[in-house]
């Protein structure tokens, strides 16, 4: 009897169903970022440089005829945000905003908002942008050049984009971000991926003036000292980060370390449940994607003595492709 009851126990997939969107024939949508639009449609950017609009994205079935294109020809946009009538896209070399002024459903006005970092021909120099905070600021996390180096300005850093378009250094020590977002208190976090100076993927806080672990971009302290202060000491290879944090005051420890392989290998997008219970018993928790495992994880955070720590849980698996961006509908 016990095993029979157990076999009938409800599963998360009974309540949190996956809907596969039918995409237009001839279009390759390598979805990287999402933004719910004021009219209820869903903006989707593709790594290949396109932005699509999906009408009625919460329907039980989403067909190819529900998609239209909003913009073409961007340079690897990986994140979207909305503010004051403009759709913002974080591209590899800049943050761009765009809008449709003639009402035909496609963007016809484009403006560069911020481009205060470098870009080379290296494949690894991704850029991820956050949503806007309460003051109209955005954060951008910039991949290193490769896994070790920072060949052009501020690669391996997180930057703050102000409402007037200033690009200001925020945190150093970034390696290979897969996403960036905020919690219910408006604090920015990003996901960093396993590799040099990162034993496993992690959720890391982005705090002004802090260092988050990878010294590959330290050379840019010469440009950032007014904002960031002097360059920190480098961590010692072969040591442990919790040991190095006692030696390096600027080093901020990760909030969550995702157990490698058990919780995926490529942590990516971040969304916070701000629905006040509409999505279930997860109020103010984070949902974090993983690209390689095609999963969504759930993260609970707490603050102890001024530092954020947390725990992660599996949430949903079985997606048909690697997950990058994550968007929470209202």
C-alpha cells in the first residue's frame, strides 16, 4: 500500500508544465534572453542577432504564426530589459535600446546606451545584462577573453550602467558569466561557470568595489581605481577561496556553489519569484537555469553578518534545449 501511494504522489511536473513553442519555419531561434512586454507578448532575443515577439506566450499551445520579428542584425544579444517604452538589448559590444515608432510591429529606432568596455575577435567575450533596478540602473557582466586573460577593456568585470549612460566599474574577478539578475531586495547576482579559479559553477553577489575570485582582469584597476580603489592582492593558486577571503578583504565569497554535474555544468539565467505566492510556495526565491543540463534550479538565500549564503534544489528538467535566459511572468 505504501509503495502504491508513493507512486501516485504528485510531482512538480504536474503543476509546472513545460510548453514547447513551435517556431517559424526557416528561423533558428537560439533563445538567450526574454522580456515580458506591456501588451502581454514575449520578446525573445537569439544569439544569432535577432529579436522576436511571441504573441500570447502563456497559451497552452504556441504556434509558429504567433511569432514575428522585432529586430535583425544585432551582435549576439544575450539579455533583454524594458523601460519607459524602450526594449533594451545587451549585445557583445554595447547596450542598445530600440522601439517601434510607426506601429508596424518592428523596431525602427535604435540608440546606443552604453559601450564602455572592449571587444575583440575572441569567441568567449559574452556580455549579459540585468533588468533595471528601482533607480534605473542596469548591471552588465562581461566574460574574460578566453578563460584566463582580459585582452580588452574591462573583460572579466561587472559594470554598472547609469540612467544617463555612464559605464562604471562595479566588481572585478568575473570569469565566465551565464546570466545576471536580482533578488527581491534588488541585490544583483550573477552566475559564474566552472573553470580556472572556479571549482564549480556558482551564484555570486555583485557588490560595489568587491572582487569575486578570478584575477585575470586585474590590469584594469589602473582605469578603475577612482571607483574601485587599489588592486587587491591576488589569490594563491592551490589554496581555497574561504582561506583567501581571510587574506583578501575585497574578496566576496559565492552565495551558492552548485554541486558539479549533480546540478549541471553551465549555470545561466536568473529570475526572482516576485509574484507573492502566485507561482507557489517560493516567494522571493530565485530560479536559476543550467545550459548543459537543460534544467531550472531553485535557490533560497539568507543574509548572515552582511554576507548572503544559500542552498539550491532541483526544480524542473526535461527541456528540449539548453536554458540560458529565465523570465518570470507577473
